[in-house]
C-alpha cells in the first residue's frame, strides 16, 4: 500500500495518506461501503448515474456537518441522474442519527467502517488519525473520475462550486 506524506494537514500538522491516489480521468475504483451494519452499497450499484463522493473525517465535527448539510441542500438542484454520497468512517448508527436529526434526505450517508476499502482505494485514509481525508470526487456516467479535490487542510470546507460545476459538465 502506498503512502503519500504532506498532501494534507490537520491544524497545520502534515499527515500521511494511505492508498492509491485516484486522479481525474482514471476509472473510478469500485468499492463497498455500508448504509447499515450489513447493508452494503457499491459504486457499481450507481452505474449510469453521475455520483458525487463527498468524503469527510467525521460527521460529529463542525466542518464535516457543514459539508453534509451543504451537499444535502445543493443536491436538490442536481436532478434524478445524480447521486450524492457522503462517505466517512463514522458508524452507520451515528450517520443515521445525524441524518434524522438534521433532515438529511438528498444525500446517502455511507460508512467505510468495516474494511476502509474506499479510503484505501481512493488514497484518502489518513494514517495518523485513522480517518478519511476531506475530499470530493465526481464520477461520470461512464465510470471515470471527472473531478477530484483533496482539501489540503482538514479544518477547511471543500470547493462546492467546483464540484457542482463538474457535475453539470458530466450531465
């Protein structure tokens, strides 16, 4: 498994990303994440749709919660051919609780808790923190990555406008 140091920081401290770095133009690696403890969801389940992968360290932090709320609100503008998935290492219970309390109904919240397969296949698993790095990937209908942002500082929000622009271009 490859490691990449210094691409991201947490409060200025450099961290190590573990896994293969997925870039724009690459075929999006298939992965399995969970909606419930045993309710598996695969990227291949969304074949033919444009998929936004909004990735965050933990829904129980301020910036991660803002990220989920913002993508939930923006998803209403995207139409039925776009799936927005929020991926984190939080347990499905925590994601379900947060989503119910916040009225998150336009984003599918998913957990990479079992095998960290998503984090490693997309190169966003932060070794020192044991969490996923804040990032956004947009996968086109053809299964290719059309947009990738790994946010350099984990306490900052992603570039929502750039991600949404990529979604609109992919449609």
